[in-house]
């Protein structure tokens, strides 16, 4: 029973959707389930001259992976320093607290002013979306490292740099990984929003806006479904890595 319980709510949602679509009886407001699935079943077919679902999904994935990796490469070292060195934390924390609440989408005007419309501006928005959750989780993970482990390392004459990569980073890794999961989720949302900018010519966000201009609601919903499925699959893969690599954390708790 446990194997099937997870699919019950999606099935119920689809049933409600179909009932409502029949009741509304207007494809421009809420298309039938079948018309959306027809789009999903043809992922390599060009849609209104805007590329296929697969092509646009690939473009979006490339952008989000680029921005996410750049965000992680910047956030993890800074987070380790802030978590390890009090003076660095006190110096940077006010800036972090000022910029952290600003949603990635609010940076769009500046991104356009600095980088114009294109790949760089979109990657910048994704970078912002990924940076802060990864940073905050890294700081938290480093600060939570058991002090006894660090003191024991000092007793054995371990140098600071060795303590960093042999004790602190491995111990903080589960929390950092959680930050990566959260950061990727926000980065994925950011790329879709950034691709809806005027002048963008590819990506799932672009496809959704393009389909809206032609009143193709079934394409819009199909694009949204693809976004959800990709996000779900990637989060599942990240969870599997977390379970296999960081099982000791669960046992310790």
C-alpha cells in the first residue's frame, strides 16, 4: 500500500482537473487532460515554431546548471569562512542580511542593465537564486560541527587547513548538501521566470509565454508539467545521494 499512496494525490488532481475542464467547456480557460497529454507525448515536435519541449527543456537545464554551479562555487567557500571565522561573519553578515530577502526576480532590471538580454543576464538571476540558500546552510553546517572533534584534532597537532578539509567540511557536508538541494529548487524557479523576459528566444519560460500569446493553454500547462517533473527528478536524485553518502547523520541523530 505504501508504494501506491504517493500516486493517489496526483490521480485525484487529474480527475478533478478533468471534471472541471468538462464543466468549464472552454479550451482557452482550462483544456482537457487529453489535449495536454497529447503535447507531452510529442516532446520532440516543434511547437508553433518555438522549438520542441525537449529542446527548450535542455536549454533551461543548461542555464540553470551553469548558474547553480557558479552560485555553489561562490557560496560554499564564503560560507565556510563565515562559519569558521567570527570576524569574517561579523563583517559580511550585515550585507547578507540586506541582500538575502530580495527575491531573484527583483534583480532582473539590474541584470538587463548590466548584461543586456541573453545568456549572461539569465545566469546572473539563477546565480542570485542559488547563492543565498547554499551560503546560509553552509554557515549553519560549519557552526554546528562538534567542538570536541575540532579540539581533538588540535590535540593531535593537526594544522588549521587540515582541520578544515578533514574535519569541518566532512562534518558540515550534510547541511551543505541540503543547501544545494534548496538552492537548486530556487535556481530552477528563477530560470523559468528569467526566460519570460522580453527578447528571450528559448527555454521553458519562453515557451510558456510564447504559447500564451497564441492562446495555446494546453502548451502552457504542458510546459508547467515538464518544469515540475524535471524539478521532481533532480530533487529525487539529490535525495538519493544524501541518503547514501550521509546516512551517518541520521544514525547520529
